[in-house]
C-alpha cells in the first residue's frame, strides 16, 4: 500500500487505522513529499515505512519512489487526504483477481471536488474513451490496485506532477493490459487541496493533448492535417472561382496539412518505440548464468 502525502497528517489519522485493521500484514509505505506538518510522525505511529523528501517533488514523484521501494506483487495506491475508504480495497483486489492488470476506483459526480473539476474530469474521460475505444470511467483517480511488474515497466514514463494516473492508464491500454473500473464513494477531503486552479488548470489542459500523443498520436494529428487540407482546398476553390488564381494562403494551408501529417507519422513511430523500450526487459527474459 503506497500513499503519497504532503501535509496530510489529519488525513492519515483517518486513513491509516482503517488500512491497518483491514490489512495488518500489508507493507505500508507513506511517501512524505516535503511536508511541513506531522505527516511523517503520524505515519510512523501507525507502523508505516516513511520515505521523506527534503522538498516537494510532486505527486507523481512520490508514486514512483513508493513503487520502487515496494516489494509486493500487487501495488495499492490511495490518496492520503481521507477521501478513500480502506474498506473498499478487498473489492478492488477481487476484480484484479478476475484477470485484470489494474483496477481503478471510479468516482461518481458526487465525488468531484467542485463543479469545475467534475466537468474537466468528465472531458478527460470522454477524450480517453474516444482514443482507446474503451470506456474510461475515471482517468484521474488516485485509488487503484495494479500488478507490480506491469506498473514498474512504465515508471520512466510517469511525470512528477499530478497527471501520473493519466499516463499509467493510457500506457496500460496501449500495451493491451486489462483495466477495470469499480465505482467507489468518496468522502470530503481533510485539509486544503494542493491543486491551484490557475496554474494547474493550464497544466491539466495539456493532459488533453497528452492523452492523444501518449496513446496514438495519429488520432490527433491526422484530423488536424485533414482540417488544414480541407481549408486549403476550400480556399483554393474560392479564389479560383472569384479571382482565377492559386493564392499563397492556399499553399500555406496545404503545406501545413502535409507537415502536420508527417509530424504525426513520426510521433506514432516514436510512441511505438517508447512502449517497446518499456517492455524490452520483460521480452528479454531472465539472463542465464
């Protein structure tokens, strides 16, 4: 069990006792991401192994540190703000044992922090569903269980910020690993959210493009290329009818269509090589003496 925590002493006081009561023998790791409160002290009081950072490195960085330190075959991730109920862990593990490689706790509308966050997450879910061809119920949920060997294949792809759930979800879909969603209730978080609307709003906007480029770049670049091509042909038809000539704008739009398509083609090859490199150790197998 891995919990990234930044100034979440009160949340840990609510969350850790439930985990310990339910899973007394589980490896419990709290990654203290540069906290200035009693986060590390509270975690140790409940028997957790604490990995402390001298300064805040980000939620994704904490997840990576915890995953590297964990020794189990199954990794469980929960937020430390008291929103997630430890009693739901067995349900997620049961789904994992049905043959999935990752099971994600999916929040409903009532589990969103605000209307704005709910609308944004709904948009991310729809885009991810369109890109993958599978129903993505909650792209950004931090409550999930996953097979450790599969998760660790993609550690180098995970960002240090808040978008690690997006990256790992799309990586699993791209690699044909089974992903399931299990509906969960979410309590109101304790303490103040570390997400800043203005700064992180722009950052989350980039997630939309990251979803496309991480999974299949051509699904983003090809429609864009076709749009430029249609605009170029439309402009050429208009200027030919009205002025009898081919204009620089038509040439620019058609050139942009070709360039965008070629960039998408190259991006598709790079994406394929990235996932191939991530799975290379698995495909190579154990070395002989």
